[in-house]
C-alpha cells in the first residue's frame, strides 16, 4: 500500500493530507484474495480508529509552535481563511466519506485492475507539486495571477507568493512517498508481485575485442554544483572576488545567530530582562 504526503491545498495553503493507494483485497503469498468494497460504516470506523491514535500521539507531543519564523509562517498558512466566494458544487454524488474532529476520509475513488492509464493518472495526482506553472501568469503590474482547479482566481504579489511556497516546504529527512505491506521493500511477498524479467542470452565477446572496462560508480554531485546548474549561481565565489571554503558546519540555531551577530549580519541581541528583586525598604532598617 503506497501513500503520498501532500502539505498543500488547491489555493497553496498549508493543508497536510495523505493519498493512499489501497488494493481491494489481501495477499496470501503470491495469491491475491479480492474483497468487497467497504461500506459507509466501515469507512467511519477506520476514521474513528485513526483519530483515536492521532489524539494520543498529539497529546504526548510538546507544543512547539511557534519556534521560529518558518513555523510561524506555517501556522499562519494553516489558519489563514481565504475569501474565495461561492465555491462550485462538487460534481457527482459524494459517497464513502467520513468526517470527524476536523478530519475527513474519502474512500470513493477506485480504478479497474486493467485500467493502467487511470492508475497512472491517479498516481500522478498524488505526487503532483504545490503549484502548476501552466495556471500561473505574471501580470503587467508585477503581481501574479493563479487559476485554481475550483475556478477561483488568486492575485498575489511576489512576496505573498513566495511566503505561500515557503510555508509548504516539507520538513527535512521526511519521505513523501512510503510503501507498506506487500509493497514494502522489506516484504517477503514483494518478489512474487513484481514481474520477472525475461532471461536474455549473453553474446560471447569477439576474439579480437578489447577487454570490457568495469563500470565505475557515478560520483555524488555536491550541493554547490547543483546550485550552479539549477540557479546559475556560483556559491563558492565571494563578493570580494575570492573563493569561499567550508570551515565549520553549524546546526545549532543559537550558535549560528551568535556567529552572524559577530559578523554584523544580524542586529545585536537585546539586553537581558532584569530579574525581579525584593523591595529595598527592608535593607534600610537599622537593627
């Protein structure tokens, strides 16, 4: 069962949700046992079980909002209400939908086992990006116009568009695509699900052919080269004309802020707040 994590909505606001591809059955070794589609009561029971588990997880976590400007921007994006007017009514009849505690579970989308194009289209939908460049237009006044899938037009300045996209950056070291069950890479049944490649006959080398050179592992491209290829920016070149070099890697925020203040990149820190003291009248008493 693969799932894709998406952090955005159609209007580029922070709205974390999951897209899961669930087979309509179970695997017994290499045999697939088809099951009937779920009922409305079963979908509601799945949502209730998920909410109970999520509530215990959230209660055990320490409230950490907002730690820095990035998390404050994410909270603003998640709580921001947009004036989108009257949204069009959804087409088709809504079925297999459960709602509770501000969460919803939709289980009405399905594809036939032989409809590979519909399955590929569904996978692309779950793995899409937060913005479609084909619906983004630069206006004459410097603002940007974005046509949402629901027919609503958003007009944003460059700063507003950048703030929206920054709030949708996923956390570091977080996998956006995961596989579970028989589709997991560590599952013993995975080898029985994948199609086996046809064996190919190896052609013997010619007598006068040079010896084949062993394949070398491709070296990893460093981040500076990736920046230069993507943004055409040489991060190793200093504004003075020299070349930068890495002297230390700082991951602690307080240490990084202190170093930036010493370099004059940040304003000096405010003086510490004085501690509360007892009234000085008692010290004036003469025994």
